C-alpha cells in the first residue's frame, strides 16, 4: 500500500536561504537606477562625450536584457548555485572596476560586465527558489518576498545613490555592492543546494548569439525612440531585433540543444503568465516614467525630493505581495490576478484626473497602480515557475525575466512618450524647461535658469546633465576621485 505524502514544508534553513538569495536580487535591481544622481558627477570627473554618457547609463540594462535567456540555459547545464557564485564574484569585481574607472571607456566596459553578471544572478535566484520551496504555499510566499525585493530595489536605488553622494565620491554607488556579494559567496555554499536541469551538457552558441542579437537592438531601439524621438537608425534597430528574433525561434525548433525550450509555451499557464508579466511591467515602468517626469517638470521638484516623494506609494505597494500570497490559496490565483489588474486600472483612472497641482492625486494613483501590479507580478511569477518542472526552472525564469524587460522597454516607449507629449503641451512659456536627452553643445549652451529648471524628458534622469555640485570640505567629497579630494 502506498502512502501519498504532501511536500515537505520549508523550515528555518530554507527561509534563511531565501534571505541569502534576495541579496543579489536587491543589488541587481538597484543597479538599474542607482546612477540617476551619479552621472553628473561622473561627467565632471571623467569628461565623457554625449554618446559615452548615454552608454554609461544604458549599457548595464541592455546587456542584462540580452543575456537572460542564455544565462538561464547555462544555469540549467552548469548548475544554478555554481552560476550564482560565478555571477556574484563577477559582479563584485566589475563593481570595483567601475568605482575606480580611469576613463569613460573603462566605466562603460565595467557596466557591461555588471550586466553580464546580473544576467546570471536573476534567473538563478528564481530557479533556486523553485527548487528549495517544494510546497506550493511556501513557494508562493517566497515568490512574494522575491517580487517585493525586486520592486523595492528599483525604488531604493536613487535614494541610496543620493544619500551616498552627499558624503562620498561617485564610486561609492558601486562599492556598496561588494559587501553583500562577499556575504553571498560565503553563505551560498552552506545554505543553498546545487541543482541542475535534466538537459544535455551541450550548448548551442549560435542560439545564444541570436537571442542577444534579438533582444539587445529591440530594447535599445524602443528606449532610444522614446527618449529622443524617431530616427531611421532606431527603426532599423527595432526591425533588426524582430528579424533576429524570428531566426532565433526558427532555430529553437530545429536544433536538439536549444537555449529556449519551446515546449514551455505549450503549457497555457506558463504562456499566459509570461504575457501578464509583460503587460504588468509595461504599465509599471511606463507609469514610473510619467510620474517621475510629472513631479519634476510640472511640480518643479528637485530630483532627490521627487525620489523621496516617489516612496510614498510604497505604503500601499508594500502590503500587496504578502496580500497576494495570503489570498491566492483562498480565492484562487486567477481571481486575485484579475483583482490586481482591476486595482491597477483604478490607479490609471485616478491618474487620468491629475491636474497641475495634483501631488496627492499622483501619489494615490501610483499607489493603487503599483499595488495592483505587484499583486499580478507576484502571482504570475509563482504560476509560471510552478507550472514547469524543477529541472526546467532556469529556462522558465529566464523567459519570464526577458518578458518583463521587453514590457518595461515598451512601457517607456509608449506610455512615456504619451506622458511627455501631454506634459509638454501643458507647459507654459513662463515655466522654462529644457529637454536634456541630448547634452547641450557649446553652440546651444542653456542659460543658468534652464540649468536649474526641471527636465521634460520621460526616459532620462533629471540630474543626468545637471551642473555638478562641489563641496569644499576636507572631510566631504568633491566630484573627483579619492586621490584628488583630500588635502
């Protein structure tokens, strides 16, 4: 006679392992936004060209998005814990190199390596959660923690950056990564078990290159189109990404050792979850761009004050992921996901009524929108990872993360552009604003009033090309590196 045993519930060891896993996740999500306030000081120190400034900011996100699928497949073959440790080590070394970069080219290279390392960390953490938490209820709560940390990192990044830059030089925003990664490298071999997928050790390098060639130009074309308007080059990038994507999908159907397991999409739950993740990130990132622009360009807030106000909706958003994990077993995941989308739609409805003096309206609308979408992302992440076997969790996590990256790029391109047009139309001549998507040339150098005015750019940091502040104190940083700031 056989006895059906329910999956083992997670104990102290598993929850401690989760705490270790969210360390790299927090840092990877923070690194997307941590340069919002640091770029002006980097510009004052390294004197990069206009194009180099753009790549200092964007190279991390572009490389990360392009390599997620590849790193998910490598983790299934190499081992997820091993890939996590390799990525954490690489992230630490690249952070050190970025902090002490002697020129713009070295900083761009270091940011690109950070993107490579970040791409190893994100699918590895999600796949390991799937392997560690075998009970459905425990896994749902773990995914709620994962989603909460992910959204918190993006919000905390600018705040932490601004606080560090009050007292230290710009390299400090990179050095904060190192202690957490060292802790991860020390604790992961003790707390995290190793898992490998039941796949061949052979790896299709052509598929990896095609996935990079598909995602990177598509994301780049969408973001640059939104930030700086239409050009033929950006259209070509977008079409090239689509073309390489078609070639990538066709190859996955013909070669035995694929980067993307096409059979994942045969499962309806997984496919719908990826689509919901893309839609949620589309709305969340697009709204974040719009609200940031509104606070700075319409209400006239400084970048740091705007970042502080943007934390106010966290009062609603902070409880969304735990609420989703609690309600899903009682009401059903589908019902809670639909409720989350309804709450997000209500948030958009509130934002549609915003006026010139609508700070409270913006915060309430953003809170409702963020809470609803965090509910959605928590549950669709759990549904997508839970719908596949533990052996294929790495590939599933990579697909889910890539969908989120594409959704975010579309959100910037579409919703960000709509918001920019609306705010630009509402601006008056008495409120001078200058879009600093492109750095001013000597012939178009803005006036002092324009330097101090808020940005009207939906996809760039408000302080990106601001005039650097220099503090004259023997114990307080300047825009130079440590060797140049101590008397």
